[in-house]
C-alpha cells in the first residue's frame, strides 16, 4: 500500500509539473491569439514542406511538380518495391526529433505540418466500399511522433491539410493533384472524405494542448464561377463552395473537439476571402490565415488582412511565406510582428540554400536529375538510380544537412536590431585565411551592402538576390569555385557595394593583408577600411585571365586589441573576391 500511495503522489506531482509546463490550448481573444493565461502569442514557426508531400522544385526537378508524377518517374526505372523503400527512408529521415530540437534552440515556437491525405486514408476511388473511409495508421503515427517532439520542446504543432482528397486547386503541385481525376470541388466523395479526415484528427487530438490549431485547407485556388479566365480564384466573388466545405468541416470537428483553433484560408492561394466572411464568422475560435510571396514588405501588402481583422475582430496569421532572400525575410518579420501577426516560414529544408537546412545531393542523383530535366538522353543504370535515391533520402536527415545560420539570424535576430555579428568568430592568428563569403551577419547596409537583394516579382519588380544561389542568401552574389572542393567566392561585384568582416584580436601586431582577386578585364577598384579609417590608397584589380584565376593584392595593417572591423568598399566592380589572408610581419 505504501508503495502505491507513494507512486500516486509522485504521479500527481508529475502531472502538475507537466500542466505547469504547458501553456494550455491556444484560443482567440478579440484580435489576438492567446494561451490559457491570456498572454498574447506570436507564432514563429516553420512549415515542414517536402516531408509528407514533395514538390518537384524541392528536389531539383524542373519539369515535374506533383509527387505522384515523381513517383511514376521512379517506377519507370525501379520496381514498385524499390520506390516504396525510397519513400519509407524519406519519411524516416526527413523530419526527426533533432529537427524540432534545433528549431526550438534557434528561437522558433511552432511547426506547421503539411499533411498529405493519402498517408491517413485511401483515395475515394480506391475505397473497397464507396463512401466508407479506410484509415491508414502511417500518417497518424508520424503525426503522433511529431507532436511528441513538439511537446518535449514546448512548441505548438499546427496541422495543415496541404493535399486534400482530389486536390483543392489548379496549382497542381502544392496538393499533388491528378488532373485526370475529379478534384476536391468536383467530387462529393472527396469532400466527404475531407470532412471525415478532419473529424478523425480532431477526435484523436482533442485533448492535446500542444496542437496549436487545425489549418483546414491549404491554399485553395479554384475558379468556381470563371474556370477559364480565373482558374486560381483570385478574382472569385462568391466562394460559396469553399465556405460550405469550411462550415461542414467545422461542424464535424466541433462534434468531438471544442478546444482547438480553426484556421481558414481564402481562395486564390489563401488571400481571397470574398463571400467567405462577408456575413461574419461561424465559429468563435477561428483565425484567418493568408500567404505572402515575392511582394513588397509594406503596410499595403497586408492591408487586406488588417481590414478583415478589424472588421471581424479576429486574429490573422501568416501561415506560409518564404522562398526569397534574407533581406526579404527580415523585412517581412519586422512588418508582421509590428502588426502582431505570427508567421510560419516555408520550407525548413530542400535542395537549395535559402532555408535553414539544405539537403545534400549526390553524384548518382545528379545524373538522374540531368536525365529527368532533359539534359541527358539516357537514364543512369538502375543500380545507380536506386543508390542515388536512397542516398538522397538518407541525406534529408538533419545530421547530414548543411546548416544555413544566416537564414535563422535573418528571421530571429535581424528584424529587431541593427547590430552586426561575425558570421564565424575569427581570432587573429598567423596565416589566417578568411573566405570572402564569410562577411558579417546583419542587415543590408549594416553588415554589407548589395544593390540587388530580393525578389519582388509579385509587385512587378523582379530581383535575383544571390545570383550564385549557394552558401548564403543575403543578396551578395556567391558562387562555387568548381576547380576546388567546397570553395566559394564573391562575384558579380558592382560599384558602391561593400562587405564587412570582424576579427577578434588579443595581441596587437603588424600583419600583411593579402587579397585573392580575379577579373577577366582590368578596372576593378576597392578601398579597405579598418574601424572606420582607410588603410591604403584605392586598390586596382588587374586582369587575371579567368573568373577563378586568382592573383594577390597586398597591403600592411596594424591590429589593435579587441574587435577589428574591416570594410571592403567596391569603388568599381567587375571582379571576383575569393578570400583574404593575414600574414604575420
């Protein structure tokens, strides 16, 4: 009896501890999302794009976007069993507890899970009995694991139906839609399956306070009244079918779960709410979500959502954004949080550098990509394809991902400070070499200056940012030196651009500062300053005979104790900078 009594007391204290550690269910309070203490919550999160639902661009595929088409391509070379193995290894490695632990450590407080319905239930046309729902444990088990990792980190998990049965729009890739079959809007069976899936999820997670909310349908994009001229529903005035489905899902969820936030998105990729909320909201615990890509980060860009928020007295949340430069990211976060709007960036990882984690490729997969992208006439050997795909799936694991801390800094620190910090802490020592791409972290105009920093194509001002699209994502143009392994340089340098580097010095002394430069033509000019003082006359860059034919320019420098900040001012561009070294005199 004493043992059981003691055990019961311990259990009570453990439960109280867990309760105290929890912030309770998120809910709405006027225009705010709050926890059970009534504290305003700004969600800062990442979407796990590519895990349950692949898109071609995330894999480097140029001409196929839908996951089912990617799988067909795989099965043209490999067997179905081998394709199954690839996807199993992919799901096992792409998102793990280490990813969520890292997000927490970096400063994020939430995760958005893009769900593919086919991991949770059969397609309507494959049901053994029409109208029934066959539940698949795989999706639920993956979600359970993700929720456990979020709970361990006191982070909120938002469930997002990214691929609804049949597909919810004419942008086929985002929902893995097969246009040869009825869409979500063309099939009552698909709509009923969508409703049933949400009821099942709500039933399973009704008591889970770390589920932050249910994002009912990702980016609907359907021309309900003009399917030819307004295929994606941007100009849709009615949206009656979308509203009807939302209400049906709401009713199904509320039959079993009155705890969780319901998040809805407008038509036209989440932003067109015409006809949906004109008569008000139908639930008292609802959030309006919108998506934002490639436009200016000014008040006008979010004005439509601020107006909805004010009129309806409801919170708004930016459920998806990203795929741009660090400059754009910093601007966007500053705009959003100054308006008390939380956000979820997209995606956490892919083959590409403008996200926190980059998936490494491999030689066999690169050969397969060349074939898929029309750059090679014949496919690689079956064994090479099999090896390359499994290696790629394994490389999705965070343990082998390339970490881009510049992206994290742009989202978490830079929106709220003009202070710079070293890209990597560098202490002065003899024969020190600093790669040119390792300029300081900070805002454009503070840690560096580049004239083309982001893509604003949705606002009619396309930009490129980092033209090399490797290593960092600020706007500074960084390229890979193919003649050397894991070597990068700053290129496409233009007049009036500049870079700053911080070196920590414990023992003052005299050094030679040696710059490694290249240029096709002579004419490049740059000036070097240290702690605001010019070190030497303007330096001239000679013609070196090639983009990666490096020559040196040397000047003397005296170091003082403490932080020494160098700036390289490019008075005339047209050359490349690989690195600079410091040699003891």
